[in-house]
């Protein structure tokens, strides 16, 4: 009597053959689907362009922040941070901001009943201006000549923004390297680390140049 068995691993049962009960073991055939296979390696891809896009965003945010650091000179952007608490919105959403010259700005509320709330917001804001209500439902703003102390304060703000940007670049560098931490090819990993550092240094140099230019403009 010939018995054929397959696809069982270490399975034991008893055959009642010719009146005997003998234990029989069955093993999977070599190469069958139940045999243990070696795990397959995975490919790790590094996206340098993604890192550059993320760092571009950091530089753009830094640029926007620097634009708000100004000594005045009739630039409406100095009012970007003025928040009118009673109206739960920014000044630019409820009034027209009209520069007259380097040291004067007119604010015309869309609703004249908001004028007192706007004056309160201006007095509570960090910008240093002299505001007074005039006939016709408008507010006249006089921007005083900046003192050296005020210039230094603005330079400090610019430097703080620069440091935040440097930290952002370092964080993005670390995040990108984390994606290849399990790479087995040491030479390739070393090459990627060097390339990432070069890109980071390039963007950091951009930050330093932007800061230097801003400091110069605030000092003159």
C-alpha cells in the first residue's frame, strides 16, 4: 500500500492500517509554499527635491516676517499685526489704510462707528504711532522719527526671526535624514548626508544675507 502525503508540517496522526496503530509524521516538501522564506530587503529612496521645497517655504516665511519689521515711513504693512479686539478681526479688514507721505497715514473705517474701537486697538498695539480722530470719520496717523533704541529693537526682532528660520532649516534637515536612517549602504548614506548638509548650508547662507540686508536698512 502506497501513501502520498504533502503540505503538512510536523503533523501527527494515526492510521488504522492492517489492525496496527503507528504514528506517522509528514513534512513539507522542500520549496513548498509552507517552507520558510528569507525576508526581502526594502529599497530606501531619498527625495532631495522635497527637502528643497520645504526649505524654500522656510525662507519665504522669513521674508514675510522681515517685511513686517519696518521703521514706518508710511508703509501700510506696519498695521498688519493690529488686531481690533471688539471686532474680532485685523484692522485691514474693517478700514482702508492710505499712506500720505513718509511719516503720515490716514485710516478710513468702512463703518464710522468702528472708529473708537480702532483707536483703542492702535493704542494697545506694539507699533509706535500717534493717532488722532479727525472730522469726516477718519484717523490721522503720525509716525515719529525712530530713535536709536527703537532701531535696535527692530534689529533684534529681525535677528529673532532669523534664528527661528535657522532652527526650521535644521529641523527639516534632521527630518530628511531620519527617512534614511535604516539604509544599509554606508557609502550611499554618507553621500546623502553630505548632500543634505550642503543644501542646508546654502539655505542658511541665504538667511544670513537677508538678515544683513535688513539690518542695514533698519540702521539708516
